[in-house]
C-alpha cells in the first residue's frame, strides 16, 4: 500500500470518528431536552427570635412541688394464721393370751414319761405397755410483716419536685440562676438600646454613666431615675459632655418604660442600676 492510499484511509477514519462524536453529542442533547425538569425546592423562611424566653413553660407554676409517692406494699396486715393441733396418736393394745394346747389321747402302749427339763430362759409373758402420748406443743403464730417494696396503683401520687412538705403536684416555678440572670440582662439592654445615643466630641467615647431606677410590678417607673458619672471616665476633653451623657442616659430609661420583663422574677428587677457607655 503506498503513502497516498494510507493517507486516504486516515482521512476516512477521522471523518467517521467526527461523525460518531457528533451523533453522541446530539443524542445527549436530545435526552436532556426530553427529560422532565427537576422541581424547584420550596423556600424555607427562617426567623431569628430576638426575645429570650425566661418564663416557665409549665402553666400556673408553683414555688415547690412534692416528690412522687408510692405507698408501701402490705399496708393492711394479713389475718393471723390459726393453729390447728395434729390428730392424737393411737395407743397400742395388749398382746392376746395364748390358746391352750389339746391333751394327748391315751394309747394301749405305755409310753415313756417325758422328763421335765429346766429351761434356761423363762417364757416371756405379754404385758401391756401403757404409752402416754405427749401433748403436742403449740406452734407460735407468724406475725404479719410488711415488705419494703412499693407499688404503683390508683393511689400513686405523681409529683414534679422533691419536696415532702407540700401536697402540690404541679410543676415548680423556675429558679433564678446564671442563665436567667443573663437573659434578664439581655432583655433590659435590648429595650434600652433603641432610645440611647451617646454624645459626640473629644474623648466622649470614654464617658461612662451609671443610672439607677426603680420599677413597679407592671414595668412602669417608680419615681425619676438618678445618674452619676464614673470619675475615671472623665477627662479634660470630655468634661463638657459629662452632664449631657447623664441626661441622655436618664432619657433612654424614661423612653424604654414600661419595661417588658418576666413577672415571676420581679424581685430581681424591681431596683436596677445600669451602666451606659458608647458600646451599650
């Protein structure tokens, strides 16, 4: 085969390969066009809660709740076991008397007289034994004992706490701990922040004021708040803004009232003292 025919075969093979690739691409495109489109996923709306729940999830909480109580087994003592005496033992009777032997008949032939031999052993005579049956001893009755187990029945008393001095079975109220304190602080700061704006000026960002105020049980103010500046935060540059810093802090407290705070923790927020600075 010469070079010219060899080049012709290579060109033919290249054309066939290109045609096959084109057919494969066309088949893939056609398959993608006829396939059903995938459904779009539904959108999920996510809301970030700004409120921190500090109230008890149980309805109508109480201060303390009793522990679960199950009555002990054997509260009612079983009836005592009566003693039944055993039947009397029968007494043995005396041995019967031996029957007399018949006398020998007389014969014509003289018979030698029997010699009496002294027997070494005397013949035992039957005697009657008087056996007295001993009276049976009475057995002590078994005392009813209570078992130490417990049972769960209709009189089972489920409790939600661990107290033994109350009859309440409702869920006890939440206690004020570290997590509740942090949630209460966040709630107060969240209600103050929209009404607070620190003054501007030289070294004004260093000013720190402390506001004290008292609240009624409904969250309203009880009297006018008072304010004082932290002496270490006052410099020669920000001294003119110190009074304005306190005035704006008091105004923020007045605008935030009435505060929306958990009522069961009123003893923790009835008298507040809060620090105001630029980072509030």
